[in-house]
């Protein structure tokens, strides 16, 4: 696995050749790093499942760099999708369309639909453009673990993986949470995964209420499965600040505790050496750093990670969703 830091245009062109010849490239997007292959090449895409230990029933997102490419992938773009495209592309919104037959079944888990995303990240765009083919890419982490937002995360997950040809590295990702996935192939638009574009923004653009998919219905996006995005150290999620504080005071002398907390809330714990505190300034800052916090605390082999649910609006919804999925217990 070759890692290229701050890639030049030449490096990106080299990686485009790797993609064209059936290889696998890890590349940055504005949300999290992706691990990509030519979406028209089933053998290349099969490698991604193998590398990630990803079940074949979990389909991949196809990344494009312009609307011409969209038409090579999807059968039909309807009105609601056009509105979303105009407002959010390029950017962190994935849209589910009816697929064209040219997209191999392995990419879409044999569904009739395909999830498509036009990333705003310039390296991602240049890579797709130079390859001249759409790139199928899930997040560049071992299946079920936390998505990668920095170089160490990719290396931790794939360091001995010979099937990864190149990693294009360009620093921490800008947003830190995955794209929002919206399905417009059904009667009512449904958000299949909460993410970097908020529900409020989508509703404002479509001028309708959107449904939020839940796990008690048919699982459309396995990203909606519980216990996904989980650290190895058990995470306990609290609804109430006072309960969290009581728990800390009761356990701090016997357990090594990691705490994800808003800077101003628990500053009085700063002097307590048995607690590792990962502080955030505001919701956007937490979104950007949540996965890094989880991975860093995992590597410290703590006994417990504690977190407090945030306000359920805007980006806060996606954060609460990830915290719930990561949580072993909810208090
Ligand atoms: O921000 C992102 O979306 C990142 C970057 C790399 O683009 N990608 C990402 O991919 O998070 P992944 O594979 O980790 O998550 C893709 C999700 C999965 O939960 C999958 O089930 C869902 O998209 N998905 C893919 N195709 C689908 C389809 N046709 N219908 C419904 N869900 C689909
Ligand atoms: Mg993923």
C-alpha cells in the first residue's frame, strides 16, 4: 500500500490509471475517506468488499464528477431529484435513483436502485474525471467500525492489506460525518441515513416533510443497522447531564473513563487525571471530530467511553444517530 501525501495532479492521474486498470484507491472526500474502484468493473469492486470484510448485501455509493456521468449510471432523474441536485451537488448528499443496467449487481447488492454522490472535494473530483469512469466507494474502514477522517485511521484499518494499491492523503476531512442518503424512488422522499446535510435543509428544498427511515421497517440502508460505527471500548450514552456526572463520580476511581463533552460543560473535571476528556466547541466541531475521538479513545484501551446526547436538530440529529448506534448502553 503506497501512501501519497498532498498529491500533485500527476499523482492523481497515476491513481486514475490504477482505477482504470482494476485497482483500488483510497481518496479524500469532504465527509470521510472513501475506498474506490471502477464502478463498471465487478472484479475491482469485489476487492473492496474483501478488503473491508463487508457483506455483499450492503451496496456501495457510486461517485461521479459531473451530470453527464450521472446519466451513465441512472435510468431516470425525476423532478425531486433535480431540485436536490441543484441545491446540494457537488456536496455531502447521496441520492438513490433507479439504476441503469450497466452498473453491475455487486455494486448495488442486486437492487434496482443505485446510490449516487457528487463530492465537492477537488481531489475526489479530479480523480473521477481523470479515470473517466464513476467510482464505487464506501468509507475506507473495516466494515462496522468508525469511518476514517485522518491518515492514521486508514493505516490502522488497512496497513497489511495488499489489495489497496494507493492512498491519496490530503489531511483531515472537512466535515467528518458521512453524506446524508435520500431515496427519491419511492412515493415520499425518505432519508435512509442522517448525515452532513440536515433534514431541515432537505425539507426546505423539497417543500415537503421527509420521512426518516428506521430499522423497524425493512432495512434499506444497512448504515441504518444498529451497532454500526462502533468503537471497541463500550460507549455509554446519557440523556441527562446530571446522571452522567453522578456516573462519573461513582466510577472515576475504579475505571479509566473517556468522556466526550462540550468544552464549557465539564471544565471542572479538567484536573481529574483518571478521566480522558475530548472536548468540543459546538455541534459542527463535534461532527468533524466525533470519529477521531472514538478512535483515539479506542487506542487508549480505556474501560468506558461516556457521551451526552446533543440537541436533536440540524447536525445534532446525525450525531445522536451515530452515538446511539455506537452505544452499548443508553441511560
Ligand atoms: O460520505 C459518504 O457517503 C462516504 C464517502 C466515502 O462518500 N461513503 C460512505 O459509504 O459512507 P458507505 O458504504 O460507508 O455507506 C453507504 C451507505 C450504506 O449504508 C449502504 O447501505 C447505502 O449507502 N446504500 C448504497 N446503495 C444503496 C441503495 N441503492 N439503496 C439504499 N441504500 C444504499
Ligand atoms: Mg461506511
